[in-house]
C-alpha cells in the first residue's frame, strides 16, 4: 500500500460550477420556490433589509449577489429600490422572475427587478454602478480565504463610493446549520 494519497485527475469545480450543479439537480428546490407575500412583508421590515433601506433612497440601484429563492431581492424591491440580481443559475433567476410576476399586484414597486445571469467572481457591471450591494448566505461558499476576499473586492468594485455593502452569513444558530454539517453541504466546512 502506498503512503501517497491518490490524486484525482478531475479539475476542482469553481463555486459557480458547484452552485449550478446544485440548482440543476433533480432534487433542487431553487427552481420552484414559491415566495409568500407575507414573507416579503416580514423581510421588508427585518434586520436583513433595514440596513439597505436606511442607507439608500427610494429609486436607488441595489445589487444582490447570488439570489437563491429571491426573497431578499423581492423584499428590497418592495421598498421602492431598483434591484439587479446576479446569479449563475438560470433556473434560480427564472424562479425569481416568476415570483416577481406573481407578487407584482400586491407590491407595485416590485416590478423593478432585473435578473442577470453571471458569475459574481467577475461581474459584468461598471465600477461604482450600485448604491448598495447585498448578499445573504453566499460568501461563505468560498472557503479559501484569498478567494473569499477577491469576491468581496469585486462587490466593493461595483459599489459607488460611500455605498453600503451588506453581507449576511450563517452561523451556529442558523436553522440549516445542523443539516449543513450532517450532509457535508458543498463549501460549508472551512478552516479559514
């Protein structure tokens, strides 16, 4: 038996590639999440949205990097902010658009959400394009500290001088913490 660990010849997948695989899998719920209006009302008043609203005026251009269910983008848009959402997974963006269309009658300002397919490591936006950039449950998927810092620098690059960057990451009290540990969810465990 050799003392050397076997080396895989498969290249390691990027965070974007892993996210696409998760969202494109048959088990994925991200392509069919129905966001209830009550959740949008609750989020719009929550500590998730409050820092964005307090730092911007109605009509401000805000960016969500990685949208998941789209709940946060929908809640920010319901406060009168214009929202661009970037995600690598087209199914996720389509799900957000379906929720926006379904909820538009209840939240008249919600129509101003622009889904963009792209990789947040290299965003297709000009420097200083956004009044606020926000992200929830995304940045922790870059488990390599230099890569995580590079993604945060990219977020800052597209932020206007004096703009607000709001990042939320899960912690031990997050409702999915135990599930992530149990399933060894891709990108969750880190020494960094």
